[in-house]
C-alpha cells in the first residue's frame, strides 16, 4: 500500500497485523485503494501476470506501481513475526484446524508453491522485503511481538497522530469468523465442535512436538536467521 500524502509504502506480510495497519490508514484516507493496481496487467507491449494479493517490495518495482524515484525516496516499512507463531496463526485463520491436526497440516497440507493467496500466506517473510541479491528494500522492519512500540515509531516517522491499532482479521481462538446469518450458525457450530476444541491451544508452543518444531525451523530457516527468532 502506498500513501503519497505521507510518502510511505507499507509492505504487508500476511499474519503480522497488516490488516489492522491497512484499516487504520485507509480509515484516514491516506492510502491508495487496492484497485489502484488493477490496471497493471499489461505494461507497454508486455502482458504479465496480475500482482499477488500481498505484493512484495520487488513487485512495487516489477509491476511499476510507483517509479523508482518514488520507491527509493519514500519511507518503506514492514512487520515480521516469529515463524513458529505465524504458521499457527495461519493454521487457525484458514480454518485448517477444523479439518486436521496441526502436525497433519504441516506435513501433508501446506499450500503448494503458486501465485495463490493461500501460498502467499506461508511465503517466508524475508522474500517480501529482500531482493534476489539479498538487499533489504525497506527502511524499517518492525516486530509483531512489539507492534505498539514499533508502529508508534512508524507513525512518528511519517507524521501520523493516531497510533492506536484496531484489531482486525485476528486469528481467534476458535479460528476465522464467518459472516452473515449463515456464518453466524457456522460459528456456533465451530464453538461446539470437539474437533476445533482439540486443535485450540492458548499458546503457539503447545501445537508443537520436536518433529514439527524442527520442520518449521527448517522451512523458515532464513527468516529465523535474518530476524533472529527462536522457538
């Protein structure tokens, strides 16, 4: 997302409270709407694939969302999250917890590499903010675990006065909400579901045994090294 008014670019890494940040900024009418990107399916004589729902920093250049001058002069920021916690959040958010155990999800049902939103949500975080040569393309990397303090830094940098983030798109303890009258009934069903309760723990560490812990550690090895996370 881009704010030309505040001269900043937000790289939204899924499951790092990005929806809350987008909501706050959009409510203040500072950010260009997502359909600002909808006409970038053809650049000059070239037809290209549509951009992913969560554009990486390099996509802002590759799809020419902004000029290079704007990209490199604007303040660019992103937030990252402990990989072991992030994948559990995705597991609950997509309601995989309604279907199978966390370990079964990890070893048998991770989304295959593709341009889908499902796969985008489990993409390693470093891929969103580094280029292929290993250059960091953003000016500030905040942490989900310290989001109030770090988002305040962002607001101070760009001159935003309201730093109170709303809670949006949270992966609730009973997983992602359905909406509407039918959705209400589905939510009640899930609350009463034994299967959902079996896959619902208060802390992400409770989802892991040694094998699954090592699996995620290897899957996000580079995230863990770059952002210095541990289990």
